[in-house]
C-alpha cells in the first residue's frame, strides 16, 4: 500500500528507499509496514537525540557549537560558539544526526555530541 502523504509533515513528495518511505522535506523515514500514525510515533519516541549536556533536541531548535570542528572540503574550521538555527533531526548512519545550514559553510550535518541547545 502506497501512503499518500508523510505522516509527520503531510508532504506529498515522498518516495520509497529499500524498506522505508522517505520525506525529503522533513527528513522523516518510516517503514512500509507502518500503516498507522501511532506506530510511526512510537518509532520516533525511541530515537531521541540529545546535546552534549543531555538535553533533548527537536526539529527547529537552535544550538551552539561547543568545540572547533574541522569541516571536510572547507579551508577554515567551524569555531566554538557558532550559532546554528532551525536544525533538523535526522537518522544519520554515520553518527551525524543533525542537518542544518550554517552561514559561510552552507548545508551540513553535525553530531549532537558537539552542540548544546540554546534558547
């Protein structure tokens, strides 16, 4: 059965990838077997992402980098204290579980262990 919309953001732009449905707009992933929103929510609840201080991060949060980070392909480093707004939580298989855009660097993925949540 093909779902019509993403259960998280209601986008119609979804596509299959292996045994998962993917939403390119909110980066939500769910399996072919998940027919109800309740089962999708239970999967999401088990995938909590926490910052360096153990505070849970959610889509749209703002964070600050807690140490200088080398960026592949960039001549400079991402400096401690750099503020990142409107993050997206992703399921990065390589440990990078935050997707964001950083001024001067562009789109990139970060590991939550190198950021702290700011208000």
